[in-house]
C-alpha cells in the first residue's frame, strides 16, 4: 500500500513514521509514504492561501497548487500501472490510472466518519491512497469536485489541520495490511480484544492500597476468560 500525502507541513509526520510498528512496516516495504507539498508549486512570493469569497475570517488554500500536487501523485501512480494507461500514454490529466485501486480522500470535520470497517475495506481494495490535508479554513472546494475526493472526518471536533487525520488513517489502515502486525499481534486482532488489560505485577501497591488483577484472568479457564473479555470488549 502506498500513501500519498498532500500537505504543506510534511515534517509533522517525521517522528511518528519512524516509530514502532509503522516504522517497521515502512522499513519492510509493507507500506510506502510519499509526500507532495503544494508550497513547492507556489511561484516566488506567491501565497499558498487566499481570502475567502463571501467574506469571513480565516484563509482558504488555493486550488491550483493542490491540483498540481494531486496530479503529481496520480502521475507517480500511473507510472506503476503501465498497463492500465489509456492508449499507453501517461496522460494523468485524464487521471487514466486504474482508479478502482486508487482512493482520493479529503479531510473535513463534516465528512463521512472514519472507522475500522472503512480501514479494513481500504486495506483490501486499494493499492494507493491519496490523502489531502487541509489547514486554516480548508481547501478551495473545487479541488474535491475535480478529483471526486471523498470527505472523511475522524471525529466530531475541529482540528487545526488534516495532518493528524492523515496519520490516523495511515496507522489504522496499515495495521489491516497482512504482515504489518507481527504474527502474535495479528492473532490478537482476530481474538476478542478487551479494553481492560493487565500485566505484572499481580498486586500493584499504590498509596497503601492494593490493586489486583481480576481473578478470572489468573484462573487459566479459557471459557471464563473469553466471557470476561466479551464483557469488557472495546
Ligand atoms: N472550516 C472548516 C474547518 C477547517 S479545519 C469546516 O468548518 O469544515 C482545517 C483542516 O483540518 C480541514 O481542512 C481538515 O483537513 C482538517 N480537519 C479538522 N478537523 C477534522 C476532523 N474532525 N476530521 C478530519 N479532518 C479535520
């Protein structure tokens, strides 16, 4: 799976992508993350944002530089799908890549709510996901119309930018890709996962009080343990 991220703040991703499971998935080439910065398409002294038509506070990200960034991502994808090109010409303006396997996502607090089911489907269905991260008041709405991007929300709150949502999707979709989680962790995934988990010590002392691990988890009785996990399911 390749994630193509359109953002004016690519450095915001640096440390997260290096760590733990996602870091290892990139190293093992299970996933690939590519960045496209609309700022690099601004002419010298040209701004990436403009005042909103109809008034109001906040700035709107200009469409042209986002269009160029998305086209660049599509061209990159087209190169890797040579046989799906119409007439053999890499005309990405017609977005002639195999669109059934490419998803374009735009982030918006009022979009369709992202969940595990969406992550699972995406991991199976797509080879490439383009994610467009907005800032300020968002991106000129014509970008969405041109590329038929789907508006996705990660929750009912407003963030300052689409970088965190892009990381949320990248993380959640990646762990659905075979081989990204270790064998042990993926086995865990198929089992009932509880929101209440415990490790050593069996009795934790804190301010003169004892906090014990629920007895059932020490019982070795798998049936009872599964029942308990079901009750505390995520
Ligand atoms: N004026 C916009 C909010 C812009 S917030 C509106 O009312 O819809 C700036 C950017 O942050 C958005 O373009 C989007 O990319 C991102 N964003 C903020 N909250 C989000 C959420 N809950 N889910 C997904 N993206 C979000």
